[in-house]
């Protein structure tokens, strides 16, 4: 019931969706007869009480409860109403109602994050290990892997080369070993996992936002185990060869929730290792400063490449102003594209993964490769190492 109808009071049933303070506002408004009097009682502006109650009404409506609009069939916790179709007879009496619901993505993500955070707090922590010596303090090696799609399945007769969880894990591990061996002796290793690391994000092999059915090779637990195993191996390998290791586990459009629990897990695992830094950001735009060099990152699913320079200049204005060489790294489209803009170079990374049936049907072909790029703190990019699946197979 709208809060302007004070003569009838505020619907008590709304308190099911209210916070403790909002519930007090509802009770006091009903007791005193107006939001203004309730606000005077609590010592707040009357708009604060009205806004709070409207917020509860909107939350209740998303769950399917709004009697003023003949909505009384609520959906379970963790779901939101997607649409309501109400049928009336000639006298205006309700004869039927169809309530369409969908999973509440924000609630699901919050629940998953809380669960993994609780589990991660009990994990044993990695003990610090001695740092290597004789590394250049000016150099940073950026090891980028984008759109690796662990858990994807591709058949050789369709894609030209097979792809499964075993091939994906082995190729990533061996490619990283090759890059480590070929890269200069830098003091900093930056492991840039640029998103879509996991092929899907739930028990069902579908994309998180659109529900597109995917070709999957294994279950979610098997995929998660492989992801943790290969990332742990990469971090430990980098620790043995660099003084500092920075890890980015970026959000992709295939692994929105998985990127959250991966960051939580590895932040906890290495919290006692001062040489490991896990970039922890709730937004899918990331930046890191290495002297006069700025490194920026975004998977590519939310912003176009040409929009990234202005976006990063705005969001990280202090870093932008403190640097001379600026590079944005993105993925998502599975092929290489490199363009210099005013103030920033944008590199779109290819992938090591083979194309699945969906990509093949649309003719989305690209060279499979990954890059290790070395940056100097004062001079920017100084070297590039390339690895391809053929090099690893050989």
C-alpha cells in the first residue's frame, strides 16, 4: 500500500522485506498516523522515513508483493519477479495470474562470495619462500592469458584440433613455463589472467547473463579444481623466478562469479606471503603502476577498446598523471588488435584456446597465441615473447 494512504496505515506484511530500522519506521508511522510524526520521533527528516518505506515497497514488489497492483504471489528468496500477467473477467475480478521469476544475480553472487570467504578463512596459508637475487629492479614481466575457457569441449572434426580440460591445463602450464624461461630477469612478475578463464559459471553449462548453452567437457567441480591447480603452480613458479608476483584474476562474461571466489581463495592462500599481491577489485577495470608506466586491464565485455583510454584516465586520474607510458590490455574477442590512442596504447589479446563449434560456425578464426611483455619502469615496453600451441607441442 502506498505510504500516502496513512488513514489505512502501512501494510504490516511489508516488514518481511524491511531492515530492522525500516521496520521501526513502518511501526511508528502506523502508530502515529504519518511519516512526518514518525520522523519527528526518530529525529530525522520526514523524507528519510518516506524514502525508507518506498525502498521496502520496491523490494517487496521485486519479490512479487504489491497488493495495490494485485500482486500477492511472492517468489522464493534468491529470485526476483521477471513479470506478472493478471487475467480479469468482465466485472474486473481476477480469474488467473502468471508470475514469471528468474534468479536474482546480485543475491546469488553475494551468497557465493560469502560462502567462499567463509571456507577460505579455514585454508592453510602458503609459507613465505626466499626471493631470487640478481633481478633488474626496473623490469616487469607481464604474462597474459585471456579467454582460456577451462572446461570447454571442442571436437577435432569440427574445430580442427580437440580441446578439453586436460589439454587446456597442460597447455597453460607449459606455455607459462616457456614464457618464464624466455623472459628477461625482471624483479616483478605480473600474472594477467584476463577473464573467461573458466568456460562456465554454474552447475549447468550456460553463460551467466544470457543463458546460452555451451559445449562443456566436465563438471564444475572438476573445472574449479583444474583452475586452482594451474594458478597455484603459476604463482609458485613466478615466486621462484621473480622478487614480487602480482596476480590479476579478472572478471569475464563467462566467469562472473568464479572470478570472485578465485580472488578470495588466492588472497587467503597467499596472505602470509608478502611477495604476492592479489589485485582485489569489485569493478572489472583494473590498473597497476610500475614507475612511469601504467598498466590497465579490462576483459572487454563491457567497454569497447576505443573507449578504454578515456575511461582509465577518468577512473585512475592520479595514476594517469603520474605516468608517461600507458597501456591497456583487453581480450574477449579472441584475436589480436593493437592500436595507439592519444595517451594510451590498447592491446587486445588473442587466446591459446581452440575455437569451439559456436565460433567455427560463424567463421571466427584467429591465430592462437599468448604474449609475455616486458615493461621498463621509465621507458615502457621493451620486449615481447610469443608462445603458440605448436611451439609447446614441438
